[in-house]
C-alpha cells in the first residue's frame, strides 16, 4: 500500500512542478519586461536561485542534521543532469541561441567553480575555509551581474531620453501634420495639442495599471516557486522511498534519484521556457543554477559543517566539468545549442547512467 501511495505522490508532484514552472516562467518574464531587466539576468539570478531551492533545502538540512555526505552527491549529480538532460531535452525541442555574456562569462564561471570544487575536494573534505572561498566568489559574481544589468538599463534609459528629446525639438506644426489635428491655444497663448479633459489623468492611470500588472506577475512568480518547491520535495521523498525499496546504494540515490528530484524544477522551467521561445531563461536558468549549487549551497553547507568528499566523487566532478565543456564548445563556435548537441548530451548522460549502475 505504501508503494502505491508513493507512486500517487510522485504523480501529484509532477503536476505541481509542471504548473509551477509555467507560472514561474511567465511571471519572471513579465517582471523582466515591465522593469526592463534583460531576461538573461532574470534567468541567472531569480529563476536560477528559485529553481535551486530544493537543492539548497536538501543540502543545508542534511548539513544541519549531521548528514552532510549527501550534499556533494546531490549537487554534482544535479549539475550533470542539468546540462546533459535538461539542456539536452531543451535543445532537442528548439535551437537555443546563446548570448555573448553567457559564452564568455557565465559558462566560464560555472566551469571555474567546478574545477575549484574538484581541487578542494581532493583532500576528502570541503572545510569551512573552502566554504568561505565559495561564498566570496559567489558574492563577487552577483555583484558583476547587477553592475552589468545596471549598465544595460542606463543605456536603454539614455536612448529613450535622446529619442524623447529629438521628438520634442521638432516644430509643433510638424507633429500635428502627422495626424491631421489642429493646435489649440492654451491660456498663456502657447500652441498645445487638442485637450479632451482626460489627458492629464492618463499617465497616472497607466502608471497605476503598470504597478498592478507587476504585482500580479510577482504573485504568479511566487505561486509558481511555492508549487515547484513543494512538488520537488514530494518527488524526492517518494522517489527516494521507491529507490530504497529497489535496494540501490546511497551514492547512486544521491547522484540520480535525489539529483533528478531536486533538478525537476530546472527541468520543467527550462523546457517550458524553450517551448515558449525564451532561450535566455532556459540557458540562464541552468548555468545560473549550477553556479548557485556549487558556490552558494556547497559553500554555505561547508561553513555549517565540514562536507565529506569521497574519492569516487572526483570522477563525478570530472564528468560535470566535461558536461560543461560539451555545452561551451557550440556556444563559442555557433552561438547556439542545436538539436545535434542536444542528442549528444542525452547520449552522454545515458553512458554516465550505465557507468553508475555498474559501479555502484
């Protein structure tokens, strides 16, 4: 009976994840559009951190409970699955265009974080000093993202101001000639546009409507995030129970079942974003999640308590690095990830999964 209950719970969790991802992508995209924030920044920060919430919850809770050995398996397994499965499926659905910043900054940061994790894990433990290193790099990376976002917003505001100034400097007769309207005389004798008694109220109405729309979009984003977190927790609990009934090892469960369960938000979010042609969110979500997983989650967990790093995880970390390289190469050469790369990614994960089965 418990097995049937867990299968039912798994089905419910998939529904929550599917609808939650839909709400989350729509809400985040609308907030980005209304606030004129580039989608790639939203993907690399809000969406990435939101969809990494399950990894954070599992890993940090495990550290607090003195079971930090699950942290590395969860994080490394999730990062491998994020690239090879999630981006593989997304690229198989539609070609994913990759921005210059993603190719030359974000992916290299992800690869560097993976290399640092590998090097610091050679001695068998990620200690508190290692954790501080991760957290400092994470703060610096976030600062870089917000500086870049601010520069882009300033450029857009400057362009809009120049356009407005150009329009205002044109003769009044030219402006009215465009729509056939006749200028009216204001009390001070200056020519004005036709006054209908409501023009002065319109900007305030539009501003209020924009504010309501932003709050509605934020509401959808929060609702989607809550559905994703609860759905992912249900999925991990039920899937782990079913896996244990099958008699597989803890390492195998951490690298596959738990990794898949905590990566389901990224899966549904990125695939949904790919279907909706929001490639920046699809890619930014994965790259940002992988960076967040290592720098923040491993960093914070190891500050709480030393995180054991088994020698076998060195192989998994190397595979995570190789997966990042598979992603990076077409981004540099073709500025996109196509169907062929997606198929290669899916094939690579199948080979890795077979390796895990035989080496558990």
